[in-house]
């Protein structure tokens, strides 16, 4: 760690101590600051950046605070963290106030992510199929259920030319919460008939 970043981290820990124990770790060429394993701020090149959130937006706009740009594998990455300028450092009360907003927003997002179940948590959905679904614009279990197996299959088909009826069974089973092999015979036949009724290009199985 270079001296200028160390001094800023130490200063941040001192100023924000009322919020909790501020810990840091290297990230993307900078350093993340976290309380109770929740990242709410970053330090890069000797500057402190706070996580952007709705409550701090008025301050950010009024002061034209710049966003943090870091580099990963030589490519610039724009992060939703705004710079703390010297005027804000001279106002510790406001700095702590804005930092608390960032911390609260980060905590809420963390809780929300923990409650969101991934597609791969459903029966039949492998990591590979989860990626295929996400590439097709289906990112949540709720979206998959709302579309249904057939429409989801067609969406994947736009990205991948040939799909088998077996993948259709897998999607149907995932929505029903069951292994594809346990699908009712009648429903399996309905899906087979639908699949076979599609134009020839759809009927060339490869997945």
C-alpha cells in the first residue's frame, strides 16, 4: 500500500469510527472499506469515495462529485462511488452522515441479494443453463415462471440455434419444482407435440 492511500484509510477509519469498525482490503487496484463485511466506500490514489445511493444523490449532484474509475486487466471500470472532496473532509458531521447513508444502502442491497434465489437453485438448472437463460434476458426465478417453459425455450433459441426437447422438459420441471423425469406423461407429450410442431430448424436437437 502506498503512503498516500494508507494515510487516507487511516483518516477514514478515524472519522467514521462512530459507524463501526472500518476494515479495508485490496480491490481492483484500490481498497474497499467495509463495516461488518459490508463494503460502503473505496480508497484509490489517496482519495475516499462513498457508495452512491438515493439519499446522497442531492449532495453528489450539487457538488458535481466525480465517480471512481479503476482498472481491471487494463480496462477502465466505472464504479458507483463518488469522491469525498476537501470541503467534506472539513465537515466531519456531514461526512459521517453521508457515509451512514452509503452503509445503510449497501446493507439493504446485501440483504436483498441474500433473499434472491438464483436460477440454478431450481431443479434441472445447471450453471450452464443458468448462463443460457441469463443471456436470453431471463435472470430470476420469477421471470422464468412468468414466461413459462415454452417461451423461455424460444428465447434461448434466439441465442442458440439448435435446442432439444429435453431442455424444454428441464425448464418445465424447474418451474414445477421437480426433476424433468417426473413430469406427468400428459404434460411431457404436450411439450413434445409443441416442439415437433415448430419449423424444422427448431427440431434439430443439440442440447
